[in-house]
C-alpha cells in the first residue's frame, strides 16, 4: 500500500521550548472521515536529518485533528528545524477502537517518509526554533502583546500585518527567544457579546476562528519560526467572561464548553501544562490553565485570569470578586487553587534566584486603573464593578501584593494585555508608620496587536497616571499602601519588546510596521 503525505492544514507552531526539548503543534489535513496521523522529523541547522528522530502522532477527530510532537534530548542554545506532514488513512484501514500503537505498527517506519517530508512546501510544513540557553548570561529578549481583532473584509490584512513586524525582530541582533500572546488571540464575538451576528457559539465556529487566525500569512510565518506561549482572555470565549455566568445557566455553560474545547486544541495543548490538576485532556470542568516556564533561568508564571473568575455583578462590595478563583486559608504545595499555586511559585523563585526579575503574565491589566474607578466613593465603586481589570478584584490584588511585601519578593513584573493601550506603571509600597519600603515592582501593558476603533476605548487620558495625586492609592494589609506612576502610553497598534538583565529591564514598543514608538524606557531593578 502506498501512502501520500499532505501539508498540515494549520501549523506547524513552535510551542513550549526548553534548553533540551520542544513541542511542535499541527493540525492535519482532512481529506476523508478516516484516521489522520501526523508525521514529523527533526533536522539540524544545516538541514541534516537527526537520526531516529522521525515519529508519528495520532490527530484525533475529537480534538479537531490537532496534536503536538515532543522532541526531547536536544542540545541547549542550538538551532533546529522540524518538518511535519499529515497522513490520512482510509476509514476501512483501521478500527476506531485501535489505540495509537496498533495504528502505528501497521504503517511503514516513520523514516520512510523523509523524502516526502522534504518535498512538502517549506512555508506549509517547516518549523524552526532555537533551544534556550541553560543560563541567560547576556540577558533575555522576548516579545509580547495581546488583542488581535481579526478585521472585517479588507481590513483583515491590517490585522495580520504586525506579525510580520514581529518576525523581523528575529533577524536583528539579540533576537527575541520567544513570543507571549496575552489573550484575545481570536475574537469569538466580532461585533460584541450582545450582537448574534458573527458571534461564535458552536464547536465548528470556534474552530473556524482559530483556523482563520493561525493561517493568515504573517501570523503563520511567525508561529513556525519562534516558540510562542499563549493564554486566553474573554474574547477567546465571549466579552467580559467570568465563571459566574455559568451558575444555573445551561446556555452559558455550553458556550464555555465549546470555547474551551477549541482553546485546548489550538492554544493550550502546546503550552507547558504543568499546573493543571487534571491529566485527562478531555476534561472540561476543573481545569486550571495557568502554567510556568523559564528561559535561561529567567522565570515566568502565566495566570489564567478568566476561567475561574468570580464576579458578583450586583454586590455592594467588590471583596466578593475573585480573579483567580475562591482563595483558601493556606497555600499548601498540593493546593489546587490558582492563587495559592502562584503564591508558592513566588516564594520558590525568590528563594531560588533572589532579586532577579520574576515575570507574571496577566491577560488583565494590573495597573494603572481607569480614571473613572479612581477613589473609593460610591460612583467609583459602581464603575469598578463594571471594570474588567484588576480594579474590580481588590481582594485578589491585595492578596498578591501582600505576599510580595510580606516575603520581600523583589522585582516582580506584571506583563499585561487587554486594555487596547500600552503603558508602564512603576509600583511602590509605603508603610503608614515607617515610610517607603525597599521594594520594586512593575506593570507593563502591551495592547493591541490590532484594534480598529481607538476612539472607543484605550485612550491614555482614560487612565490614572499618578495614583497619589489622583487619589487612587491602594490600601493593603498591615498598614501598607501601594501607589503607582504610569507613563509611556501608546494607543497605536503595537507590540512590546523586553530586554531583561539582572539590573534593568528595557521596554520598547513598535507599531505594526515595525517602527519604534517613542523612546526606549529603562527600568532600574532593585539591586541584587
């Protein structure tokens, strides 16, 4: 029997990478109702096949024929290439009950497909990446951003343009090691939550959103060229999403199931998945999508600020709102509550690396607050209740800041999205009796990759710039107050490049053509 490989219909995408491994994602070609098998092989920088690296994976229909290849035992700080292809088996060839090993045993050895893999078009079947160094001796560069509105009709090309500018960063000196996408990779509700037209709510519609986004020209080229880490936000489900909306509402529950199934297949599966309590990929309820990774000993914690979010819309107090799920009294190592996982991670990193920077990736804006939420009067409280950022979740924000102060966790940097406006906020902490504390923390927001209605939201004058002067200081426990100063606002479509070292962090925004926006900002870290 002869077999013919096809190019993947989506991908390949370079996912979670370490100094010794990498995950490569693909969606198979769908030519008939039979089984779909992925084939991949590893090559070095000179395009020489790495012996015995060819392998199969099953691309199951229930996962929309998506899957990941795992390549272990790689050399650190080394360029590799991976060629992938899709093999569709006749429906009668294998029984649906056959497991992966049974199916693979009936096929030729994966190495037999090398010639076909090498003949597939590079733009559709070749991924390249560089493994991470074991230690980032000369600092670490990476890119992050959020919110890619897909565009309607001809503006769809504008929505894709910025990813070409990000890819151009890969050929510059000290190229970024990876890209972070902080949410709203798709807009399932193109015209808003309350307008049914162009709103995804079925499995097929969510899948189509991802296929359209990930196969656009520049985004597809970027995703196959550098490790990319993703986390969902509301528009990956529906605008202003919170878990509370599912309480007693079957329609909202079904919407969530459909959105999360697609999210798992297209975004989460190629992430580290190291803090999910469930080992079953098919589970919907109870999943935790936060994860952590490091690059050259620089640590990152990616929070899921959306799927466990509890928001009591009509409450008299915002203290019953919880961004990361209901907290428990103690943060035990085995705790399943996300905020406790983050607590343990922060303690561990401060003990392990001392005052070196620790990055927390947050789809929602940590600071600054919107101007309409400044202060503590009744008017501000009502606006905070309608807010979608950390301002509406003071209990969760206080718990995180309290642990930073209590354990003297230095140089925490929140990398945020969602706001359709980029900026930097420097946080400081003052004890009411003893004065300013020797702590440094930052919130850097990058948004949006593409947003065609800047007049609607995200204007710099919508935000507090100086919390002390504008009466927006944040009361913490133990008589400590957090204040911030926000600056370097950019409302144009943009992405942000970070160059981090032990002593400072450089922040530079670029527009969708790759032109620098404003001056580079250097943030001085608390001395090690």
